[in-house]
């Protein structure tokens, strides 16, 4: 029987084509060509009118059977394709939790920050408060109130960044002494760390912006012996227990007497070496007894109170302690340099 064989052929061909369909769109094309109006199956069904009344129901039933078996084959093929797709997607998105991670380096404090912190902690342990002052300053606080006369060379515009005739970028932290004395009654015991500015060309030992830490102590009966004791303790905590100190006479307008303080070389102990340039001593700061004029201008009676002051260059301490031979390293932020202090 020709029609029955034709139908069986259609069934088998459909089976093969469906097995070969590998994605959604080719499956959809197949569905149209197998079951659509122009499909072979539809043509067979249209030709059923010519069949005998006896054959018609049998062929009809067979054709319907084939139709529904193709439909369910399409549905199961579609389900398979979807399963493959999602399996492929999952495989592509799979995260291997056992893979080694990317290490993130921890940042660390800048060496200048470390030194400033260390210095501040040493003075805090001796009962000092840590205070702050403005970087943009009146001429009065930076110079006049510190007993620096009008024609003093330090006022030269070549050394100081002037903003107007009487406003400038502070060239030293010493002005914080004046602010403190104006607002605080003795006893006073403060250190003031911060940036200072000078119109200097950059080289291995100069920078237009650097850091100082100012110290000020005012009370009854303060002597130069107190100054020496405080600075000796500071030097020993900073550079080692066996450090010795010596005063060298010097001049600062705001102190009388004034001195520079040297520490015994912490590398050679005073014998003379490369670090102390054969001297055995290293200069670390300026200091002295606060000048009576400075006390008076800031409203403190020099007959009742005396005091001392000191100013330490933070870069200088860092360079000496860490053996940094070029100050520019402190500002360039080359991570290879910074990591040495992590
Ligand atoms: N201000 C001085 C400077 O920048 C450092 C200094 C010296 C500060 C003696 C002081 C001091 O308080 O008593 O060179």
C-alpha cells in the first residue's frame, strides 16, 4: 500500500533530521518543514479524499500518530538542546575556588610620618601636648613676635614665600610658640609638628616644603638644665640608650642663650665614621631659652616665668636615622623606596 509506506518513510526521515538538529533555530525550521502546510505529511493528508472509505480511517489514524510522534520528538529534542546549552553556559561560568588569588600589598606609613609619629610619642610620654598651627601665617607670628627685626635677612623674599606684604607661608614652626602663649596660661608643655616653606631650590638636602617639630616649655624656674635633660632623653629614645648630647653656642633671635644640639654618632659612638663625616657628632636641632622679648610680646611676664624652645627638622631626623642620602626620595613616593619602611 503506497500511502502507508509513504507515511512510514516520512516518519523515519523526520527521525533522522531531528537527531541532526543541533540548535533552536534549525529545530524551528524543521518543525515548519515537517508539520507545516507545505510539508509532505500535510500533502498526504490532503490526498486522503481519494482513498476508499475502508482505508481512510486506518491511514488517517496512522497519519495522526505520525504527526503526534513528530511533535513529541521535536519537544524532546528541544529539551535536550536547552539542557546542553545551559550545561555549556554553566561550564563556561564555573569559578575555580581553589585557584590562587591575587595578593594585595598592604600600604604602610610614609617614613616621614613614621618619624613624626615616633617623635611626637616620645614627647607625649614626657607630658607634652601636641598642637597645630596655621601654615598660612601673618608676618607678625612668623617674624615680629619672635623678635626677628624688620631688616633681618630671614625676611628676605628670597627665603620666604610672601602672599601679601604681611601674609606668608610660614618658614618655621616657631610661630606656633606665639599662638600657644597667647591662648594658654603657663605651665605650657607642647610640641607642634607641621609643614614649613622656604624658597629653596630642590637638591639632596633642600626642598621648598619640609617639616619641623617645634617644642615649647614655659613654667616657673625652667632652666637650660631642663632643656638639656628633655633633649637628652629624646635623643636616647630616638637614637639609642647610649647616645650623648652636647650644646654648641649659636644664635637665634627668639632665644637667649641659643644653642645647636649635637648627638654622639649612633653608628660609631663618637669615634668618627662616614655617617658623622669623621666628626663623632651629628647636629640635630636648634634650641635655647625663650627670649624675654618674646615672652613679653605674647603676654607672659619674664620676671615670673622662664622657658625653653627647640625646633627639629623632621626630614633631618629621618635622613640621619634611616641613612637616607637624598631628601628628594622623601617626596617622590617611589614605592620601591616606601616599601623599605613597611
Ligand atoms: N626656627 C628655627 C629654624 O627654623 C629652629 C629653632 C631654633 C626653633 C631654636 C626653636 C629654637 O624653637 O629655640 O631654623
